[in-house]
C-alpha cells in the first residue's frame, strides 16, 4: 500500500492551505487521511485508478496524484538512497 493524493474534478484535493497548516503544525498526516485528502491504495485498487505523477499531469479523469515522484516505488523503497540508480 502507498499513500496518494485524491483528485476530484481534475484537481488535487490537497491545496496550498493544507500544506501551510502542515508546516505550522496545525494539521498532520493522519488529519489528511481522515479528511479524505490522502488515501492509501493497494495494488488491486491501483488497477482501476488513473494516477498522475505530478500536478501538471492531472487531467479531468485523474483519480489520484503521487505525493512525490519517488513514492511511486512505495513508502519503504522511498527510504532507500538513490533507488533509481541501479
């Protein structure tokens, strides 16, 4: 399973206000999950999703967006230094 930002109507639900609240400590990651801003998807759910790699690639039919491009490998693999250099 990996976390993804939810997209609705061709736009990410996550806004700059949410990011500012996170930086100020007013909200945390579990708050975003409870509010439906971020969802954890498993491999079977990903088969039915249209996931954008970045915000500029979000289109009308996009269902989710990567939090960061390196998270496409998953949370644990994202901790490995230079995973894209094999």
